[in-house]
C-alpha cells in the first residue's frame, strides 16, 4: 500500500504518565536546592498562608474559616513558627442528602522557619472572621561600630 498525502495520519504523542514527569521535576529541583523548605505542610488540609515582610515586622496571615479559636494553637520553638488546629463540622443526619461536599475538615499543621531577625519574645496572634494574623516584630538592629586596633610594638 502506498501512502499518499490524503491517506497519511498525523501521530499525536500522548503523555500517559504526567505525574511521573512532575515528580521528576520536583526531585530535580529538590536536589538542586530550589525547593522552598521554609515551611512544612502536614495534616488533612492546608490553609492558605501569606507571609509579608514589613520594615519593623513580619506578618503571617492564614485563612482558616470555620475553625473555632479554641482549636487553634500557635507556638514557636527553635525559630520554627507552628500553626496548627482542626476544623470539624457538625455530623449530618442520614436523611440529609448531598450531591457534592467540597469543604474540608480535619487537622492542619503548618510550620515556618523564622529569620534570625525575628523577635521571639514579642510575637502576637489575633483571630477575626476566619483569618489568623500573627505579628512577628523584628529585633532592634545595632549599628556597626569601628574597633580601634592598637599598636603594641
């Protein structure tokens, strides 16, 4: 059979294992040290967190709607800020029929490495309208000074 222009088919290359490609890229980045290791994300779900550096402080803002303030724990140990908690919904009765459930419940646990300039003694946290805000002041920096070198000869 002779193939002519009219009978040729275009072959489409398909990637049947896109996860393997993503994993390979992740591992390559990790080995090159390009992964942001400033946080660890564990738990059943992970709230979105913004970290902002301002002139005199760092501001960590976490969206954790539906979490009771008594179920939130913010701690600091060895320059690691930990935000953890849990969100639980009321049990639904069997007669309630859902066609889709997207709200996640369960525990969350986020950890962030703080820079040496963070003032651990003055950290403050507040929770309002489902948003946790952690304020981490910066330590006062001392100005450098010139040290005189004396001649002992």
